[in-house]
C-alpha cells in the first residue's frame, strides 16, 4: 500500500494530528528491511514499513476509534493506544516498529498522519487526545 516512489527526493509532507508540527516521510531500505524514514527538523527516525499494513489490520479488527497516545521511547505508553500497540510484544513483529534506539517512540505521532494521507484511516485533528480508525 506504500508508494515506493516516495523517496528522499519526493517525500510525503505531513503534519501531526493537532497540526502543530510539520515533518516529512519517505520509503527507503535499511539493512535489507523496507523502512519509513521520518525527518523532523534535523532528527531522523525509522519505522519498519510493515507498520502500515499491520496497524491498518489492527484498526480494522477493532472496528472503532483508538487513541493515538504518542510518547517518547523513554516514557511509558498508555494502554490501549496506537503507541502502546506499536511497542507491544503482541503486535505482528513482537515489539517496537521504531528502529532507531533512543528514538523508537512516537509511533502514535508519526504513522497516523501518513495512514490518513494514504486513505487508510480517519484521523481526528484536535489539540489533544486524537484518535484514529480504519477506513
């Protein structure tokens, strides 16, 4: 479902759900794994690209809104949120979708706007406590 033409020269230009920050994402390969490269200012994070299909499947199975719950890696994620699922040993890869140690968190911030841009989810755009659900 990912547009592989979205490389470093042609990234998605995204905004966080509340619209308070801009960032770019593109597709690349790292150590033989297809990854989403998320660039926020000078900070670069990586997420396993499988997260798009896997998160969409989880949301479709739930069939309802799920709170995003974004949190940095060093902070605990609230149970039942997209962020907690993106770290859970119960998700399809058995742990973190984030691939850069120290910057593996914020899955619930970075990935939902991309899924909205891909037409895979509905995403709220409130100042706080945003949710998403599968389309």
